[in-house]
């Protein structure tokens, strides 16, 4: 259902859907072809309409972010909001990982034995792997479902990073209380909070294994 209008969706191939229903400015049901554009988004072939597929409580849902048939779509469900959030998270974790690698290499060259915290780098690595596999593989399989290795392997990575983030919060929260290295502790706490918010985002959009069990 889009608004009060019923649509029927048929799968033509791995990247193509045939959607039957009444479209804007039409008085009868017609078929239109939509092709995958990534991240659950499908764009009308030869047209301007878009539909977005996602899972909610184990049920596949469809919204039309830019269509007149779904004017009540919230800001949170609009296509550009999803893409910006997805892109920002990817950039955040990839940048963190690259910075950590650069720092490690520089210290190795200088033979500096000072300890570099690996917790944040591990969090960034786990989320970078998840986001990369999701973009390369997951988006193309969203209509057909995911295999066990993807659900309990790749989709579990954000949960592991969230557990590490909780540990980072506890350790650095204690440092703030005792007044030890407050600047570094604050930075790590902010990083952990962003990680947990990202995990909540993935949970909302059913990217975690709990939604497939």
C-alpha cells in the first residue's frame, strides 16, 4: 500500500520490479518497470517515479519518497535522508580507520613505542567491512533475502562494534570522573556514542541479524 492505493509488485529479475497500480494522473491500474538504484531504491524505467523497499518487523514495506501517492512520507524515510545518513556513516568510519593506520605507520617509522588505542580502530574496521559488503553485495540481494553467512557473519559486525563502544564508554567515563586525560576520554566517548547511534539506525532499518532470526 502507498497511501490508500494498493500496488502489486512482481520480480522480473535480480534488478527489476514490475509494479501494478494506479499512478498519479491516471484513472486505471497500469504496469510500470522499476530498476534497482541501490540501497533498496528502485527508479522507474524511462520515468521519474521512485520506490523504496525496506523491512519493518519482518515485513517488506514500500514507500514512494518523491511520489504524490505518498505525501505523508516522513523526513526520516525520504531517499536523500537515507543516502546522506548511509554516506556519512561510511565516511566517518573509513576516515577513522585511515587516520589510525597513518598514525600507526608514522609511529612505527619513528620507532615510537607509545601505545595507540586499538578499540576505536577495531570499531571502525568492523563497520567499514559491514558497509562495504552491504553496498557491494547486500543491496543487490535485498529483494530475495540474505544467506546465513551474511546474516550471522556480516550483519553481526555492527553488534560487535556496539559492544566494544559500550566498553569504551565505561572505561572513558571512569577516566572523566577521576579527571584522567579528560580531552582524550571525551573524544572517545563521543566516538562511542556515534557508533551506538549508528547501530540504532541499522536496527531501525532492519540491517541486524535479529530481524532475520
